[in-house]
C-alpha cells in the first residue's frame, strides 16, 4: 500500500467527519465483518425523557421523583439527566445530597439528610414490590427503581429513542455485508424494542451487560473468528473499544471513549460507521 493513497483516504475521511488516527487503521477497517453497536448514545440519541413514575404503597409520585432527582444531580448518566430534567419540568426542587456514589452500569446512591437513597437497577435492592417488578417488565422504556433501607419504593421510566438516521445506517451496514450487533447495559425489553426499530436481529442483541463485561463480549465474538468493530460513546465502552479490532467513538460522547478508539465519528450518526468502512474498502482497492 502506498502511503500517499492511504493519506488521501484519511483526508477524505476528515471531509466526511471521520477522524482516522493513522493511515494503517484503514487496513483493519477493511477486514471487519461484525459491527457491535452500543445502544445508549450510539443507536439512540442518549437523551431519554421521563415518561412514567409509579410508586408502591403510600409514597407520592412527587416525593419519589424528588428523592431520585436529588441523587441524580450527582450523576452524568443520560438516565440521570432525564430524571433531573423531568423533576425540574414538574417544578420539583431537589434536596441537598451528601456522599454521592456512582455505581457504574447500575445506578447511583447518595444520602438525603440521614437516609441513604439508591436509584438504579433491581439488583441494588433487597426487596422489590410486585407492582414495581411488573413495571420493570412492561418494556415501556428504561425503568429504574428508587428506594431506601433496602426496599424499592418507586419505578421511574425514561424512554430513549433511536436517532432518525439509525435504521438506514444499520441497513447500509448489512449492504456492506456486515453483521450488526446491539450491546447494552440496559434491560432486555428495551434492547429488543430498539433492535427491532432499527432492524437488528433479536439473536444479535446482548442486553444487561455490565461495563466490565462489554469488553468480554467483544472478545467472545473475536473468539468465534469474527473481526469486530465496536462503536460506542461512553466511559463504559472504553475497554471494549480498545479490545475491538477497530474501535469507533461517537464524537458526541466522552473523551475517554474517543481516546480508546481508532476512529472518531464527528457526526452523531451510525451512518458514519458505514461511510468509514466503505471509504477504507474504496481506498485500498485504488491502492491494489
Ligand atoms: P448503556 O450500555 O446502554 O450505555 P449503562 O451501562 O451506562 O448503559 O447503564 C446500564 C443501566 O444501568 C441503565 O440502563 C440503567 O438502568 C442503569 N443505570 C446506570 N447509571 C444509572 C444512574 N445514574 N441512575 C439510574 N440508573 C442507572
Ligand atoms: Mg452508551
């Protein structure tokens, strides 16, 4: 391969909003046969909105939302932002919190006065009332629980929708002969709904994957002989981006993701993934 042609390829990439961190990367891009897409912030906008609050027992919806939003003022997660914004839209003021703890891929925790409040997945609670469990299974979106003293007291649902461009982008990946996968820490219901909306085979959906396991999922696919491109945006995607044969970060995402990736997509559009792979094939065809 002539360096000049490769540099022309990376230059053309820059024009398309595809930042390729070195001409040699085009070569690994060409061999990719599997594209693993993170859900939140990659396939979807990553800006979910609050849609439902359901409480168990006598707790008011307002009190539940106030407690959850207060804890989430400490978090930068998109789910947290939706809860904080949703409370604000309902004129609910947040309380002062102390001892904020982020629980990556699971939720967050902080104290309000003397009560430690937890927001996140069911696993964080010893007891989950049946009506809240039913809400978790309803599949209306991403449902998280809020509670204290080991008991979940309310279910809060936020819905994240695919980017307008995602379905067409997934179709283009298929046309290029690539197999798309969806990988997410979110629940099975939401993952399957989003996969269906954008045209990813349900058999290629991996839901409920903890941040540290995203990396292992990529490695498992490689173990099956696949050449894997991973596309992600979050801190929780960094290890998987590094493990993949080709790591691609959404430019709208975190710096950590961008640093771990081989390619940074300046357009918040999965279509840029297809562009990058198409470009590398074209560039290398010219060279050969
Ligand atoms: P993704 O892989 O889709 O980008 P994450 O791994 O960041 O998602 O989070 C997985 C799940 O953990 C979320 O869908 C949510 O249920 C829960 N979660 C993570 N952080 C928080 C938080 N700050 N508040 C509430 N729930 C959270
Ligand atoms: Mg993400």
